[in-house]
């Protein structure tokens, strides 16, 4: 029994996914990701570069309270999203 580090990276990464990202991963066909590189590329293709100001601005513009989310949790998520925007792009 041999453990590949890429398998560990993928398993750890999967456990960090939440909400839409977790749903996205679950929707992938079985055995469609064979390497850590494929996982990174698929995730970036789906969600973009999270440091790209255009991505962050789009995320901020489309933020909504989730149906089962408390106002407090939404406010926390909203502020985190806002604070990730470069100052020049903030409203």
C-alpha cells in the first residue's frame, strides 16, 4: 500500500470546500480528477484566480444572503469579501 502525496493534497483540499465549491466538486464525474494539477486547474477554471481584482469585484457584486444563513454570518462573509477588494475598487 503506497500513499501518493498528490492523493493527500486532493483529499485535504476537498475537505476545505464549502457551499458552492463543495457542490461543484460533488457534481464532477467520478474519477475525472487524476492529479493535484488537474484539481487545481479545474478549480481555477470554475472559480477563477481569487486574487484577481475582477474576480473579487464580481464576487462582491453578486453576494447574497443564503436561505439558511444568519444575518450575523452573512455580515461576516460580506465584510470578508469587501476587505479582500483592493481599496481603489471598494464602494
